[in-house]
C-alpha cells in the first residue's frame, strides 16, 4: 500500500491488464494452450508454419492454406543487402541479441509504407518478421565467424532452412525436427514481459517493426529470454553431472539464482520443459559425443533438491529455458545465440499479439504512485547545493 492509499502491484503480479484469445497459461496445473489447442498435442504433431497460421489467421491451416503460407514465408526470407552489409560492418564481438534487435529495427527502413509514415501493421508484416528473423540470426552467426552468409532456400521448411543457412549443409531430420518443435513450443506465452512490451508499443499505433523491436529489447534480460543463454553458461561451468549439486549450493550461497528454474506463472514444472527434455535426450543419443543432456538432467535434480531445502515454501521448477540449453548446444548453436532463437519462435506470438491489440485498441497507459518530495519552491541555480538537490 502506498502513502496515497493506492495499491502498488510490484511486477504487476496477478494483475489482469488485458485479454487475449491467442494462448492460455494455466500455471497451477501446468497447461499451455494456443487458441484452445493443448501444447501436448501441438508439440509432437505440427510444423512451426502451422502454428504461425494458427496464431495469425485464427485456425490451423488446410493443406492449401499451409502451402500458401509456406510460399509467402519463403518469398520473404532474403534480407535487404544494406542490412547484410550493416551486419558485416559491426564488431564481431557484438552481442547477438543486440544485432538481431538492431537489424529487425532496420527492416522498417525498407518498408515503403513506413517510409511514408503510414505505419502499416498487418498479417503480411508479421509474416515478414517471422520469415526474416531466422535469416538475420543465421547470417550473423556466419558473419561473426568470418564467413559469407548463405542464401535462404525456398524449398526447405522454416526449421530446415535456418539450419541450412547456418552451415550451408542439409540438416539431419532429427535436427530439423528439434528446431521445429523448439519454435512451436516458444511461439507464444500469453502476456509475458516481451509480449506485453509489444502490445504497449502497438497500443500507441506504432508499427509492427517497432512492436517487435520493443519485444526483442525486453526479451534480452536474463529474468526472461536471456535465461536460456545464462543456463547454458551453467552447464559449461558445471562440466560434468557429478558436479551439479556442489554448483547449485555454491550459486545459492553467493545469492545467485539458478537460471532456467522458476516461473512467475507456473507452480509446477513448465509443460514445455518435458518436451524439450525428450528432444535433448534424443539429440544427445544421436550426437553421442556430448554430455549436455546428462549435465542438465543432473542439474535439475540437484536444483529441485537444494531449492526445496533452501526455500521449502516456494515452488521453483524447471522452466522452458532449462532444457533449451542442452537442445541448442547439441544442435551446435553458440550459447550467446540461444535467446535469439527463442525470439525467432516468439516473433509469431509478438506479431499476433500486436495485431490483436490493434484490432480493439486502447492506449496502454497505467498509473504510478508518486513517492517523491511534495511540491516546493523553485531554486535558482546560484542557490543550489548538493544537499538541496535531493535524490
Ligand atoms: N533460483 C533460486 N531462487 C529462486 C529462483 C531461482 N531460479 N527463482 C525464484 N527464486 C526465489 C527467489 O529468490 C525468491 O526467494 P525469497 O522470497 O526467499 O527472496 C522467491 O523464489 C520468489 O522469487 P521472485 O523473483 O519473487 O519470483 P518471480 O515469480 O518473480 O520469479 C522468475 C520468476 C522467472 C523471475 C524467477 O524464478 C527467476 O529469476 N528465475 C531464474 C531466471 C529464469 O529462468 N528466467 C526465465 C523464466 S521463463
């Protein structure tokens, strides 16, 4: 409660700020649905393209509708040449999420409608952002390694084309399936922080590029999408499954959080973690030469044990970012690109949420309780001192 009697909800926890038909997170039972379809049914059965259609057009596509969407995605994959040149000109040490955010923002410069200030936000702009983000990520991945970007291929699925653009080689079926399911799992998650940021931006009637740029900036932090990269750093630091418990105890003793554990909404294990764990295990068996999955499994067990001892009244379980780390590590992605691939999935939801916001829009403008000094006299500069400036 503030001094004015208004209730301040720190972090908006439990506050309902809007409605959506796009996805539903049922935190107590651990269920996630996209437009009424349970993630447990979607994850093993659909392509990412079908989920993009479901979120943007409102229903799962027929074969003809899916073909049309795939065609449109493929036709929008290539990047404007100046943006590729821009990536080639930045320091190779640039943080991948900063590059992705900057180049996505730059896409607006190549939209004729935007350049007339018309701020068009429609399904096609949303599809364009879905299509191009994996191209940006794969191109940056190569450029930072001193390689030329690989042109996208129109005949490949979204997942396969991403892997192809990274390596220039056709991915194995198990790798394509892993990326596909990862993108399906990450595509939407109700009013999470980055999606809310996208909706706030859309509510001002800024365009879709602006909304997705806001969302990318918000996803970057390690309490949100940045946890995927941070979680990978933990696997590297642990090095072998036997060291997991000591690592967890050490982290908690230092006052750190275990990345990939805990969730604002889920009071049980994140339903997406189970699907990702299964993928991590399959990829680990397929690779045979890494132990990312074994370390992650051991880290989850150790975290459950130690967090239960340390915070018995909290319900802190593995979230989506936890098994993202072994999955993407076994696919050969560098740890600092994990949050970028998260964004490549979530952009489907960001676009759909921004359009949903615009469909029945009201400017999002909450209130804050003022806790500063009361109104007082203006102080001329010659009379000011450090003591008078306040905080
Ligand atoms: N490791 C250790 N302790 C954790 C924890 C974690 N991963 N997550 C939550 N806690 C503890 C907090 O320290 C706090 O303890 P306290 O009350 O004794 O101080 C308590 O649980 C509640 O934390 P709080 O930050 O208020 O809960 P929240 O609902 O805001 O937490 C997260 C949600 C995601 C911010 C939090 O679980 C977290 O920081 N997780 C790690 C980052 C992560 O994986 N983010 C990706 C989310 S998909």
